[in-house]
C-alpha cells in the first residue's frame, strides 16, 4: 500500500511539473499560433515534432496525417541536443 501511495505521489508531481512547463511554454508563443495549431489538427508543429523525436517521442497521428510532420521526423537528428528548448 505504501508503494502505491508513493507511486501516486510521484505521478501527481510529474503531472504538476508538466502542467507548469506547459503554462510557461505557452507564453513563448502568441495566441494566434495556438489557434492555428488547434485548427490544423496537429498535436505539435513540425519543428516541435523534430525536437521531440530526439527523445523518442513521436506523434504518430501527426506523422500519418501530415506530410510536413513526416518529413520533419525523417530529418530529425538521431541524438538529442543538450538543450530541449532550443535556446
């Protein structure tokens, strides 16, 4: 039971960290970009897909439905850069 509680706490902390990151990251883009992304049906931009691919995160639905994302994933470097945010 203690292990399960510890797992739940770790999961909550991870979700909280992701939520904080998403809020910080969303402030780096104008609202118009957010609206365009939602309207496109993509889960991320081709540039973001390329960065995520370095870490083994591949948006399969975007890759299957969007040629730009497919090409970005094919052109992604095979090892992750030191800075995930690209700054």
